[in-house]
């Protein structure tokens, strides 16, 4: 029996019908909100108003437009215990006998463009610009990221049929508080540190470190970054900026 290789790019729409209209409406609101917060981030690293807005608009739009797009990274064969039914005829009467058997199933490991790749690109740009100011700043941000990785891994749970589940405020709150401690004397870097550590910490701690458990749950597709606009990684970054600004307002 021939096996047809899956496409390298998967377009997955997780909502249909009236839910799709509701999703687009909230995604549009999120688009407007993220443009404002991303503009603030890029202005914080020294870019002028025009470049900051253009970058913010571009990345926000890409996150929204490419949230259904998943790039397949790997295909994994695994044994899965699958239920089946045998039919036995006794005097012409069919009897259905359930049984379990191991079958080879395939899992596609993919990365979501809007929910993972775009936030990582934004984090990389912010890190590069902060490194030009001082090598000490990225070092503190990486320490913050490590803390968020540990916290995210501890509180994240793998749920069959759902994937990784975690309270969406755990990573942003952690990254924001640690950022405030590290950069209390230079508050300009608090939202930058909070965003980077929240995005990378959630990606590594919740998604990547749980990858083996996710695959053992026998899904057909594992998407790092999930659904994009409303996924934990993307929202974690946005929430971290909001919380970081809120904390700064309290201590000023």
C-alpha cells in the first residue's frame, strides 16, 4: 500500500460558521490592541514613531493573517493502542467483540507561523537592539526567561485532545514581576524584558519541554504555537506588556 506524504504547510481553521465571525471580530480587536503595544515596544528600543508603527502593524497583521498556517517540521511514527471491533457470526447472528490492538500512527510536528514564529522574531529584534545598548541587559532577560521556563513547565498540563493547557496569566505575571525587580532603576526595559521572557519562556517551558508527553497523547498534529492570535504564546507576550506597564504605574 502506497503512502502519500503530507503537505509541508498545513492550513488549519479551528472555527467554522458563526464562530468564525465572532473569532474574526475579536481577532480584529486584538489586532488594534497589539499594534499599540508593539509600537510602544519598538519606540522603547529607540526607533522613531513611523518605523515603530510600521513594524508594529506588520507583525500584528502577520500574526492575525498567518494564525491558521502551520509549517510541518517532522513526521513521527508511533505505536498507539487503538480500539476495534471484530464481528463473529453465530448461527447467522452477528456478535460484535471489542478488542484492542497496537497500530502505527503518524504524528505531524508543526510550528504555527502567527502564534510562534512571529513572536520569536519580535523577541529576537528586541534582544538585538538591547544588546547594542549593553550586553548586561540581554543577560538579565535570559535569566528572566529561564525563570519563566521553569514556572511554565511546572504549571502546564498536557490534556489529551486539547494539547498544553496553562493559566494564560502565569507566564506574563511572572515575567513582569521579575522584570520589575531586574530593571527597577531603568523602567524602560521592564516591558521589553517582560515580553521576551514571557514569549520564549512559554514556548520552551510549556510547549517544547512537554513535546514528548504531547506526542504520547497520540494526536495527529502537534502545532507549536497553536492557534496563533488567541494562542498562549502570542497572548502571553501581549499580557506581559500590559502587566509590565501596570506595575510601572504602581511604583512610579
